[in-house]
C-alpha cells in the first residue's frame, strides 16, 4: 500500500487506494467505518440526464446484495426505444466511480452504474454503453486510446447586485469581488474533485449580463484529459453538482447555449488527444503527428452530424453565429478561435520558461500535453453520445486513405471573421443552422455511426425524430426582432 499519496476522493483517501482499484469489500469497509446510511445509484438514461435510485442500508447483508447484484429498473421510462410490455433492465454499480455525496443530510455514498438486459448482457442503447463500444472500435482500428476533456461553461443567474460590477463582455479571468460567484465555483470544484473529477482549473468567463432585476455571470471549469468514458461521467456529475450547489445558494446555474442575444453563449469545447503506452502521441518532430492530423480529418468529415449529439436544442443555433468565438465554418487552425477545430498551445519548447520566471532555478522538464479542440458543442449535449460521436469521427480519420490531404484542404491561417478575409467563409462547408438541419446531416451520415455496431439504429432514429420535432428551420429569421418570443424560447431551454 502506498503512503502519503494525495487523494481528493474521500473514499480513496480513507482506503489509501486509487478509485480504479476499488472492490466491493473496500466500499463495505468504508461504509461501515464512516457511518454511511444510504447508497445512491446514478446513471445516464436515454435523455443524457443523470438519474437516481436511493437505497437505505438495512444491514450488511442487504448492502452486499445491492453492491453485488445491482437492482432492476423500468427501462421503458428511461429509454424511449424500449417497449413497456417487456421493459425491465438491471443497473449494476461500478465500484471505481464511488464517491461521498456532498449534499445528502443522511451520510451517503453515490455510485455510477451500467445498464444490463434481462439476460445479463450490456444494454446496447444506453449512452454509456454506446461510448464504451465507440472507444473499443476506435482502439481496434487506430491502435490508440482516445482521451478527452471538457470545458464546462455556465452562467450564474442571481438578483442584481450594484456592488463591484463587471463590465459587459469583459469578465474573462476576473477576480473576486468583481467576479461575485468565485466562491460557488471553487466550492463546486472541490466537490467535483472529491467525486473523482480530474479538474484542471476554474475561472470566470467573458460573459456578464445585467438586466433591470438580475445579473448573469459566466464561469468555466475545465478538466484534465482522461479516457473518453471517464470524461463523460465526470462532466455528468459536474453538471449535477453545480446545479445542486446553485440550488443551495438560491441562484440558477444554466448551461444553456444562449441566454441573451448579442452576449457570449456557453459552449462545451472538447479537447481530445491520442495516447499510446501512457504517452501523448499528438506531436512528432516539433509539429502535429500524422495520427493527430487523422483525428482532425475525422472531426472535419463528420462535423455536421456531430451537432446532433452536441447541439440539441433550438437555442444552440443562436450561439453558432459569427463574431462570438463560436464556429460556423468547418475548418481547423492553430490557436485561431474562429475555426471549428483549434490547436491550442501544447507546451512545445517550454522548458526554459520556469527558469526565466524564477532566475537561478534548474531547468524544468515539461512534458507536452498537446490536444485538438473541437468547439461546436454546448451544454445541451448528451455527453456520452457526444463523446461517442467524436470517437466515431476519430475512427473515420484513421479509416480514410486521404485523411492527411483532406485535413490540409481544410486548414486556415487567418481569422475568417475578419472583413479582410471574408471570402474564406465561402471556401469551407458550414455547420447546420438548426436542429432540423442537424437531424438531416445525421440521417445522411448514419452509416458512419452505425458501422461496427457502435450506434444502434433505433438511437439514430430517436435522435433524428426528436431534433425534427422542434421544426426550427429558419428560426432565427422567423424570430428576428421579436424579443418577447426569443425570451420565452430562452427560458424554455434554460435548464437544458
């Protein structure tokens, strides 16, 4: 057993054991030693939202049973693809995801679960199951592990406070007291970390909106790269925790893509990287590696249908407009925030920075942490299906022979929103402009997602049907100048 190892997760700290190594006996030991009286199962259902099943611990025998065998649930109420006449599913806990519930007045341990069919096989249509298959098929084709992290942006909506105002659209990295909800953000970061979330950092974002009676301050929590399934789990838990802490403070936490026209929307930028033998494989000879460029090519090819999983409400397409650091053109660039896919700084040639900032110190070894960022998704995303769609797209980049030349044809080295380069906007394909168009793109490209058994046809059918049900074609044009109708639409999807 390791000594003096830092564990943010309370269960891991008590056991002095990494969460990935938890077993059933570990959880029983923690529960008995710490007076835990409840166990909560949590799982992402068909709508992508985190669901809950509560258990009171009657005795040790009952605790062992629920940890060993899970429980049955009504699948027809959780997934629209299941017939009510034969709807039972099992939910089985995954010990490595256990964490102490930060909200419960009764001491409780929460555990994420997988779904299984009556014959004990993984349930094909569960979002987490689809993501697991997408990861596995990508690994088979490419030989790499697909890692990801999310930039979780949100607004805190609270009563108006005249003290220490933030300037509109100038909230980026603002400090307390001008950033009034820094305490909520740091409390959430600590809780998410205790639940196993691998957080990189948090900060206030650019958006700040003031109305007659309220103010809205934009925030961001960014994570570290982990395997895609873990990334989706962490984001799901983080959104739930932020909402719970917002409720505690009596404020609204909104991940909605747009809450006021003309102000910064909230995206869910996803950084991705390829790993092999524990090493980042995104760079070679001082530049992007061929595998990294194949990854980019796959994202470019399936950029339009990816919005079916990452931009799932009509207000998503109020955000995807020019001049708001949100992409509309399918292209990629280095450090250019007008492109759909951005290559951020990756700590190349960074070893001397620490010595320069700290004269007299020894040179620092700085490992590259290069990622590829896709900037289209927002807080309405079905997180597991979004990550699964990115895995599928990445696989396509490895399957197509012309991937490198295809990526080269979509490269841009200028800000395409600059008037001087406006012609570039016509050079590249555009993302869908509505849920309807997104559904059409998914229908057209469904073969790529259904290939190798990753996305079941019924999930594609259900996604297309739901997106088209909004009938939001030309919505921006129809609502132009109709402020009250826009406000009602924004309120409808405030808790997306």
